[in-house]
């Protein structure tokens, strides 16, 4: 096609496709029109019209129906200078969209007229993937960006870690680190739903990584096939924003608690047994927050330890508790709502009652009390085999 041919073609498109000014587009946007920026992801990285949805020209036909299911809705298209949006508009017209307009002058003119621009704009994949939580004013693009830059470490890819990791990945948390040295067993599958029958025998971390990548390939998953111990706890937990405690044993919980305080890392605690569970948040960044040892000052005697595999658990219980932990983690990352700090939530599935008790900080606590002293990390005797 020669330049002359191209100019003629664009002129013929202009005859059949309405072109509007950026200022008119802004007005129509406030009246409910969908503004789609059809430039490539890289071009939009420098900013796009506030409230616009990024959807590259190359994916327009494939994804427009998800974005605008009703073909009588008003759709405004924007590109760099106003030519590609004309071509895109013609395509949408042919697909049956009856109210399509191209924004004349494109993003160049939008910017030069001083109209509102969003930077750090989401690419089309993220805009579509997180559409339903982006609609929440408490999340929005700013919240989504917070999640994308967050790093969460999960102790255990088991009963609690499995559901928590799945939902945190789905929500768009940027990086998840999974610590677990177990392998998938068939008896895990009734509750550890991140794993699959075909992956029995595989390292839990690797099995979980496969599931998370399939769910949301945007999330970085780091795996650590190590048992949490005194000599590695601080290294494994450092440089994260919070820890999800899905430990299956008391020694690990005491180590996590100590490291949480040392690293000022919020610890989202969860535990399950038979038909009941507990959730709380220990946030060492807050002076009024209790720690795990305010709740359990010293490890229980082996005979009293409830987290043993022999105790058994209804498979859905860790799912419920793990999702409550994921909920608290998302709230902490987004900085919204009222975290479960200073409160212990008890769940009884048989009566289906959720009960809350106050859990104040204990001034005499051996972990965070006024005279508490840190004498190094200590490995406690393993009291129970895995449960989780
Ligand atoms: Zn304490």
C-alpha cells in the first residue's frame, strides 16, 4: 500500500467513523462510555488516560467481548496519534459495535490538552485479570500496584498454605515464597488443594509452584525446600512484607514468632484441629500488638500438643482458616480495614459459630514483654510429625 492509498483509506474511514476530541471523550467517559487505549503495553507504560482500559490493538477482537459484552454500549478508542484507533474502530463496527468513536489526535493530544493521565497504568492482562477487585474503591489501581510490589512468605505449602497461596496469587501479590521440605502424599489431598493426585511424591513446593503458575503466571514464586530451623529462620523470612504462618508444629511457630519480632514482620497466624480453627494477626510494627507467645507463652507438653497428625481434621477447616489468613494478609498489604490484631478469632464448624476473644499484649510475655530478652533462635524438640 502506498502512502497515497493509506491516506485515502484513512479518509474513507473518517467518513464512516465518528471522531471526537479528547475533551469530549473525557465527558463521555464520565457518562459511562468505556475508553480503551489500544496502544501496545510498552507504549502505555508511560501513562494513559485516567480510567482508560489498556487493550492492545492485537488483542482487541479476542478480548473486547469480555470487556464490553453489550454491543450497543458506547466505546471510545484511543491510540498514539489517532490513526490506529480509526482502524480499531472499523474492526469493532464490523463486529457489531454500534456506538464506536475514535479519539482524534490520540494520547499525544490528550496529554497536550492537559487532561488527566494515570501513570503506572495496568497492562491489558492485569486490567482484565483483576477487573473485579479494581472496581473496589479500596483497591483500585493504587491498591493493585501495592499488591504487585508485595512479597509474602508462606511457611508450609500444606493445609493452610495451600488455600492462602492460591488466593494470594489470584489477587496479584507480586511474589510468594513457599517454605516446605515435605513431599505430596495422597493423604494430603483432602485438604491441601493446591496439589494434585498426579503430583503425589513431588516436592510440595514444586507442586504448588505448578498450580500457582497455572492460575496466575504473573506471580513470581520462590521455593525453599528446607525445614525451618534456628539457623535458617531469619534468612528465610527476611525481605518479605509479611509471613503466613501455616506451620504444622510448635517448634516452627516459636521460631517464626521470634523472627517476626526481630524483623518487624507481621505474622498472620492460623491453626486448625478436628472441626475448629483459630486466626489472629501479630504485628510487631504496632506497640499494642500481642505476639504469638502472648497467646502461648511456652511450648505445650508433647502430650497436649493439638497439632498432631493423629488429631485429624475435616478437610474444609484449613481451607476456611487459610482463606481468613489470606484475607488478613491482603488487608495488611492494602492498608485497609481493621486487622485482627489484639483479637483471636475462633471458628467452630460443627456449630458453625465464629467467636472472638480479646487478646491483649501481655507485659509479662516471654516473647515481647517488658523484660523479654532474645537469646538467639532455639530449636525445640520436635513434638509432632506433620499435620498441616
Ligand atoms: Zn508477646
